[in-house]
């Protein structure tokens, strides 16, 4: 089982005011993770565009794998005999896998939710498959991730009260079954529960109550960043985070922008994942202290400066905006790698800076400066 | 001007028999190159799929840039103010650029060859351009390559005697003009001449005589690997190489397979370039001691072995055939990089082994073993 140490919890410190940021450490069989942390997404057994060494240099402490994708390709029938996901992809640090719930919502064809589980068709070849809460755990045990996620039903936005309650109820029932299955198997891997409840505070409260009644070693908030305005996402996170146990890691799934991360860390969230840094990199959008830049923009044609003059990443230490623009326009493979290295470094460095600020009891100031710097953008 | 030292020339040693291999060193302003050497192709300012550090680790001593491609994109109007190609792409070792002649044959639309030069349309946007032999040198001086190539007229196979003679004559006339222009500009960059003459020994002889009458610091054989059978390619190389000066580097352009390299080194060739290792890597074809393997093949699905158990490359040291197959099938960007690293390492290691064998006066044995190993392929 994982160990979660909490070194600071401003949510319990009346002197911290609005600041509810936390500083902690999760220790797993594959090493420890400082929180708050961002997890780069390695969908199908590789973080798109970068290598293990690139991830190390960017400061990655844990990566995420997508159970839905890995189950379909290469499949457990490959990953199991190859010794599990860590060995197969040659990654020896912690790994988290999701349950597939989000992909049933976003990607799979014709997903049908029953009491038993989810029937769906592969987005790759249309083949038919079935996930039960037990099977979702079983697959993740085969993958061998350090942190597994309970099967959930993720809704889009908007969703009616009726739809939301149905998804919430199934998510709770599946969480119980997944938990029982996990305990019965005596697995070393950890299993986190997921709170749903759509954009209704009442249902978020109900889901949090039901899910936290199960003794998971950590809890996630799912079903955010599914099309709702940012204000509503913040409102739901702000409402739900305090309903999760203080002494266990809190993870908001699939969020978000740098601004989202800073805001949500301030609300007491410990873990994040998002495809944004890697996906945007492949689309030529690069993060800097003062906002994002679009590297294909003509104004960078003769720009000898690095993407961000204060950035210590491999890309900024070696290459100009002009060269990155050229590589992107010429669709050179190196473009995707250099851009992804920069964006992942930006995200992971932002998390490191937040941890440092929390440690020095100046997170509120950090947050203020962070947003001020972005408002001053050129 | 470059310095060419020849440590061994079996072509001048009667005791060496059929073996005419040579061992040498070319020294340029950006460092030296051990010959015989293979030059990875960095078409448009990046060797597709790999970084500078990857190239270093693979043992690359010099890379090639394509003048036609770089002229069109990003263009001299970017590369010149950015301080030349070396600085722009962050590569500080030697670089060779071709003249564009091969791309007029293979890629450009509606190329029209006149006495003055070549009119052509960009394959990217159809825009019209003109290269004269002087302009080809001027562009390469702007790029700042260590070794520039004279503008030539490359023919396909088959070509009539009349076509071949016309191309040969223009190539000679352009070589003289390019040479005069180069001398008049007092450039530090070196300029090599190119022998043409199609698949006719008589015309190869005539072209070699005319081109070597010009005091270029090195000579290339162009117009091979343009669709002719391998036997004819070998016949032309075997006929032409001895017609080039002993005391200057000899370069066969655009060739070839590992078997080609071993055979042509045995005929006394010093320099090679080819897109084969990098292009084949992106198509999943990997080179090994016993021949090529197609990594998408189902038989590698559960294969825990590296591509080549005796290979010291990063890919073979870290990843299994099963993982490489998965990455390729899933079209992950990492696939292209890992495959390219392996293939380039294979090519550059093969050259290193040949240099070592020549040094130890056992190239003939090396060649025999090399071909025997491939015939024993599983």
C-alpha cells in the first residue's frame, strides 16, 4: 500500500486564509512522488514524442497510462507475458492508470452502461468488448500500475439531474464492487475511488459521501473539464475537495491549463494529469511565463531567442524560436519532441515552484505573482 | 581548404589483390572525419526523427543537408541572418550540402535544363525558381557547409546515349563555372566536382577526365542508384573510382544498402550518403548483422530480445522487439526515433568496423565474413 505523508496542509491552518494548498509525499513500490504533482500522459505506453530520459530531464516523477488504450493495443495478452507495463515500456518510476471510464465517454463507439458494466466497441477496429468494475481492476493489476482507478461513469456537460444521478449511482455501486474485488485479490497495487456528480453541488456532495465511505487509499474527482465553463469547474472543485479525507491524496482528473493547476493547488488538490502540454506541443502551442505562444507564427521567423529566456529545458538551452518554427512548418519529427520537452518541463517546473512556495509558506504570494505575470503578457 | 590524409590505399598495394579499400581522414573547419564514412541525411535542417545527441551517440561525424530543400524552406533569407546552417540547427561538426541536381531529377516539378542553369517549380507550392552553377555555390556558401557540391545534371535509368552526353556536357560546363565562381569568391568552404556519364563506361571515362581536370579538393560520382540494376551500379563505380585522383576524397552519392557500402569501400570509395537507414527506420525496417527485419511482423509480438543482441545502440540497450513493434503499430512518435537511432547506429558502426578492418589489413576477410553472415540469415 502507498504511504502518504502530509508536510503542510494550509486548509487546516486558519492563518492561511483562502490558501488551502498542501505539501506532501506519496511513496509507492516504484519510488516516491512529491505532491502537488503533475503526471504526463503516456496513453498507449509512451508519452507522445519523448523518451524516458526526456521525461527524467523534465522532472517527471510519475506518468499515467490509459487502461482503455492499453487493453485494446497491445493488450494484456502482450503486456502480461512481457512482465507488466513498467518492464514493457522500460519505465521504473511510479505509474498511474485510469479505469477507462473517461474513454467510454470520449472515444469508444456505442458505449452502453448497464448495472453490470460497460459494453463498447473499439475506436480502432469496431471490435466489441465489456468492462465490469472487477475487470477494470483486473486489467490494471495485469498492467501493474502503482495507482489504479476505480471504474466510473463520466458524463459530459450539460447533463440532466436524472442522467447525473444515474451515473453517480452506478459509479458508487461499481466503486464498491471494484474495491471488494481488489481487496479479495490482495493486490499490492493501490486503488483510488472517483467522485462524480456532474455540475451539481448536491450530487457532488452525495457522491463524495458515498465514495469516501469506502476505504480507498486515495480519491479522485472525475467528470470535470468535460465542456463546462471554467468558473463552474472551479466551483465544483472548490465544493468537493474539502469533502475528501485530509489524510489521503486528492486527484483531479484530466485538468488542465497552468492557470487551472495553480488555482486548484490553492484549493488543496495534490495530483493532476492532462494531455494539454503534450498535445498542444504537437500543435505548435508553447507555454511561457507570460502565456502561450504559437510557434508557427510568422513573427518568430528570425527570432534567435529561446521559447522562454528563463527556461532551463533542453529545448530552450539549445534551440531558437526561428529553428522551432522552421521544424514545425516543415513537419519535422524533431519539432514534436522539442516542443513536448519544453511544455512538459514548463508544467513540471510550475509544480516544483508551487511545492517550493508552499514549503516556504508563500503560496498565496506565488499565486498572485503567477497571475500578474500572465496579465502583463506582451 | 580541407586537408585529406590517406593512411592506407590498398588500390596502390599489389599485395592487396582485389581489395582497393582506403583509410583516411578529412579535416575541415568544423573538425575531422575518418574515412570511409557514411553521412546521415538531414534534408531540411534535421536528420528526421533524431536529435544532435542521438547522432553523436550513433557515431555521426558529418551530416548532409539538401540545398534544394533548404533553399525553398526556410530559405537563405532565414538561414543567413540566423548565422548559417550550423548555428541555425545547432550542429557544430562538419556538414556537406548537395547542389540540388539530384532533386531537380527526383522531386522538382517541370525542371528545364538550359545552358544557363535549371528552371524549376517548387514541389511545395509550385513557385518558380532558377539555379545557375554560380547560384548553387552562392547558396551553399550562405548555408556555410564545409563541403559544397557542384551543380550537376543527374539522369535516370535508362537514358539514351544522346541524353547522357548532353547531361555530361552540361555538368562539365557547369562544374567549370561553379569552380571559377567559387575561386573568385575566395570562400573557405570546399567545393567538390561530380562525375556523371550514365550507365556508359565510355561516358563515365569522358566525364571523369573532364571533371578531374578541374582542381576540386574532392570528387563525387553522381547518377548512380537511379533505377539501374545493382550489377550495373557496381560496374560503373568499379570503372570510375580508379579514374579519380588518389590524393583526394572520393564520394559516391546517394548509395546505398549495407551490402553496397561494403562492396564500394572495397573499390576505394571514401564517402557515402543515403536516406535508406532513416527512411527504412520510419517504415519499420531495421538492419541487423543477418539482414533486415520488419518490426511490425506478428512474430515479434512477444519477442523480448533487442533488435540485434550484439548492437550497442540506445534502442537495443533499452527496448525489446515487442515494444518496438507495439510503438510502430500504434504510430507512436517514439517508434520513429528508436528505429532511426538503431539504423543509423548500424550504418555508422558498419563504417567504423570497415575502417578498423582496413587499419588491421584485413578488409578482404571482413568483407567475406560480412557477406557470409548475411547468407546465413535465419
